[in-house]
């Protein structure tokens, strides 16, 4: 059997652990915070800091393969583990997705379209970049942003001082605002043997920078859906990737623009739990364990909706949907507490 170690104990770790458990595997969670929600379903939990080399070594000794459920996992911890046990996806995927400039350089380097972007290190860079890119634009921190945190929009160049202050005068990227028709994402996987598979692209609706709902299939022509899948495959191959990736795309009149990549299972892929024979979590487990990838074809159309904050308290009433509750503590506004998926016959 395989013993899997997961860095991070949030809902993605939890759902990975459930999938691995179903395949008969043991799962150990490594998480510094107290009461990680993944602990409720894991075989074992190590609560220690990512700087605790001894704890990381002990963790490595108890597992066959390590993975992570968030891209901001400290790279030093991954290095310590990587000397002792395979970590999948590998270091390159982490480096690329932890820093928005490295990420965009990588994507444009393999010939993919991104929003126009300029690296910002000081306020002078920002005013110069606004001169080049123009407004509207989005200023994002290079690192650690998620759920729309660490970014601010500029509708006019005179908002530069306020935007720079809002982000905390930290290394950033200025992106041109992409006038997209819709947002889609591709959840794809690459196995140890280089095999690539992808789930059908879904259409994403965000509110206040947080994913609200994903609809499958995306309302796009087949050719564009195929382009999106091929593009995800190019990213996977270029990173020599093993595991599941989420690729967020803007659909524009001139084609697909890559917004960002997430080197992990992805919120916009949760619909696969209920609409596919094999979901993104099992696919990830299969990939990192060196198993052949599964049949991820879709038997239904689906709409997945996130339960944010206190919305989670309404789950008992949802008798016509597949409900998933993460078992997280405080239902703070905007916090992802669960999701539900409604199915309809495949159109
Ligand atoms: P996630 O939780 O997906 O990791 P994040 O905090 O990393 O989110 P982004 O995905 O970069 O943030 O941006 C959040 C949302 O803001 C996007 O899904 C999109 O709706 C909007 N957005 C981001 N960048 C741009 C852009 N350059 N042009 C237009 N809209 C954008
Ligand atoms: Mg992101
Ligand atoms: Mg995003």
C-alpha cells in the first residue's frame, strides 16, 4: 500500500485524504495550525512548523510520497522532504506558481498569452508601468495572494498612490485589465509516465475575487474547449508535472489568456466529485502514486456552488444537491465552508 503525506490540512487536503482512503491508502497531514479540518478524516496528523526539520524528517519516514494542498507551502520544507521522499508535483511547479512574475514569464516563455504585465518594486515602477499598460489595471502582490486577497484595481492612474499603499508597498505585478467574455478553468492531470488527461472545462463566476460557482460545461464552442485542454497539457509537459493542476483562463475575442495556474486540486474542479466516475482528488492520488490515470469522463452536467461563511448553515435544507461540508471552525464572511453540486442530464 501507499502512505501519502499532505502538506496543509485545509479542505483540499481533507478531500484528497477521503479519496486516498477510498483507495485503501493511509494519509498523514502536516499542518502547523491547530484543528485542521483534514484531521477529521486523516489517518494521522503532525502538528508542527514548516521550519521544524526534525518533524519534517519524521513525517517523511512514515510516508511513501508527499504532496501539498496549497501553493504557498514554504519551499524550504519541500526541500527537506524532497531529499527523503518524492514530492509531487515537483519543485519547478511550486517555484512557478508561488511568484506571479515567474509564473507569467514561464507562461509567455512557452508561447501562451497572459495579461500585459510589469514587475513593480517601488512606487516609481508603478507610475512608469501605468504609463505603459494604462488603466484600468490590477495591482497584485507577487506572492501569497488568494481568493482575491492581495490585489487591488486601478480605474485611473491617479489611484496609484492609494493602490500602492493598500498592497503594503510590497513587490507586486501590474496587470492590464483583460476585458474577458467569460472565465473558464481546466482541471488536468499528468501521470508519472507522462500521460495527460483533462476534465471538461468549466465556467467560473467570481464575486469579490472569490469563486462563487462553476458551471459544466462552459458555454464555449468545442474548438475553444479543446484549445483550453491542449494549452493545459502544454503547461503540464513544460513543468514535467505529476499530479492535478488547475489552469484559470480568460476567454477573450482574440482567444484564451492564462490568468494563473494552481499546482494542486482546484476549487473549480469540485464538481468532478459528483459528475464524474473518477474525480480530481482520486486523479491526483493516482498520479502521485504512479498509478495509471483514471477515466474522468463526465456523466452529467453540473453546477457547483461554494458555501461561503454562514451559508453553510443552510445545508440541511438542500435535499436535491450533493452537499460537501468541510468541518472548518468559524464561519467568517467569505470563508469557504463547503460547497454543493447540482446535476442535470448531460446536454
Ligand atoms: P485564486 O483564489 O483563484 O487563487 P487569486 O487571489 O490568486 O485567486 P486571481 O485569480 O489572480 O486571484 O484574480 C481573481 C479574479 O480577479 C479573477 O478570477 C478575475 O475574475 C479577476 N482578475 C484577475 N486578474 C485580472 C485581469 N488581469 N483582468 C481582469 N480580471 C482579472
Ligand atoms: Mg491564485
Ligand atoms: Mg485565481
